[in-house]
């Protein structure tokens, strides 16, 4: 390895790129890549609120739904607002019938003795793990001390009467008051007993009830108005199609580069840089747990396509600089000027693209409708790819191409200068001869 290439690998930008490559590989190996429902399969559920709400109420609705699904065990879930009366829920790896009872109900809990309310959902402090015995589900929970005292006052002298427990106005349990509770003994421990026809049904009811009690009630009534599902098989087909499309794109890029420059030695640097950009984008997505779906894949393709265009611009400018360098015989000066000119174009192009993507990202995050949400995924992934390329991979590529294509220009042979003494003697002799 000559001195020039040693300097290349000592450059801080090259070292930073190598470190980021290793970090991306480690992150993908440890955390994996989160696939959206397009690739993994899953559901998109549209929840409609009974009335229009303000932003504070909408934030509470989305927070409660997100908590319910996380308690349910859904790892890949996105809950986002759509206007002021709808919520879009994207769930990867779960079918809608599995979570319908969790997301499609307000979850308002009440316990009544006679016609008097003894407990409500706001009195609950903690919810214990559910249990199932036969075909009956038991969901124990604890209430505040004040709520326990209120319950004791309402239950006083009513031994043997049922405690009707309602979930969204539907009776789910009617245990009988014990003698202790009827005698005014306050207890912070309460239990819902839910009978079911089968053990599986009891398990399902117990789990959904625990989740709803633990996450709290929604401030408004809700209903499921739309469901779209993607099977895991279809998601696998999308993934395979994306890989084939990426491979074809790389082959086409290689052919175009060979036709343009008529040399295969420029193909590998450009293809390798594109693959490195792909790795870094996936590494960032792995770290921030960004879903990779079809919209994100489109953003990756757009970012890499922009990167290839920038690499061609840099290569063209380096080649022009080489020609000027040979003519002017000023070593590396023309090449440096051309690389600066190339990066002026690269930064201008990147700035224009990011400026175009930012409104899409903002609208998608703030409104969150189905179509606009997909556009936000495309925009964010494109921005990530462009930023990685402009500040990390493009400078390293420019330095590599400069080293690869630079040709040393032969310097003219030094001219031997005659000593002043000899010139002086000759001069004197010449004068003497003229006198003669």
C-alpha cells in the first residue's frame, strides 16, 4: 500500500465511516429491523370517536389506546390521530379480531349496589394478574383508601345483596356482599368475577378486562369503523419483491456506469458506496426503532438514487480536474477546485430534496391519516438517507475517487544555471575582443 492510500485510511472521515458501519452491523444484529405490517403482516384499524374532541382529549385517547395495546403484548404498534374524530392504529403481526375488544370499547367501569354507585374506574390504583378457574375468570384490583371507605358506607347493612359490576354499561359480574363488607369494614382489595361458556373464552375475557382496567377508560365512546389486514404470506411476497427490485436496480446502475465511463473500475466504488448507505440507513432505523414498510423502502430507493447521482457528479468533476491538472501542470489544484464545485451541487440538491420532504413529514406526524402517514414514512426515510449520504458517505467517496483517478503529472527537468563567475569572465573576454 503506497503512502497515498495510507493517508486515505488515516483520514477522520474514513475512520468515522468505518466506525458507523460496524455500529450499524452491531445494532441490526442485536435489535434487528422492525418490519411494518406491509412486510410482516398485520392490521390497520380505524377508530371513530362519537364526537369531535379537542387536542387534549385526543392525546388522552391515543395514549390510552397505545397503553392498552402495549399491555396486550403488541410490540409493533402505531397509534396516530386522524383529524379530530378518528384514530388510526397500525399493528404488525396481529389480526384485528385479537384486539377488537381492547381497542373498540371505552372501558368505563362502575360497581353499583342497588342504584347507587359504589366504585368507578378512577378509583382503581393497581390491577393484579388475572386468574382462571374452570370457566370463570377472576381479575383482582386495588382501589384507594377513600374509595374503600365510600364502598363500605354504600354496602353497610346490605349483606347478601349483589354488587353489579358494569363495563361500558354491560353487566359483567354480580358477586354477593359479604357480612364483613356489609358491617362497614373497608377493604381496598376488590375482584371481578366473569363467568364464561368455555375456558378459552374465560381467558380472553380475563385478559381484555385486566388490560382495560389497567389502562383506564377513554374519555369518549369509540367504535371500529374500518379494518384492513395484510397476511404474513403477502408481507413475505412484498419483501421478496423489494429485494428483487433492489438487485435489478444495482445491475442497471452498473450497466449505466460502464456505458458512461467505459471502464468497470468505477462500478465497484459506486455500488459499494450505495450498499454502505443502505446499511447505515437500516442501522439508524434499527436504533430508533423505525418501521421499515413499503413507504420506507421507497424512501430508501429515493435516497440511494440521489446518492448515485451525486457520485456521478463527483466522478465527472474529478475527471475534469485531472484534464485541467495535466494541462496546467499545477498538481492537485484543479482537482480540489472541481471537488468543491461538485459538493456545491451536491449540497444544493440535498437541501432542495430535504426542503421538499419536510412538509410531508410534518403533515404525516401531525395529522396521521392513512395515506399521509405513509407519505411521512417515505419522507423521513428519504431525509435520513440524504443526510447520511451528504455528511458521511459522499465525502469519503470523493476522497477515494480522487486517489483512484489521480495521475501524477511529470514535472519538467530542472535547468542547470551557470555560475556568475564564468559568465563574468566570458563577458570580460568579449569586451576585450571587441576592443582589439
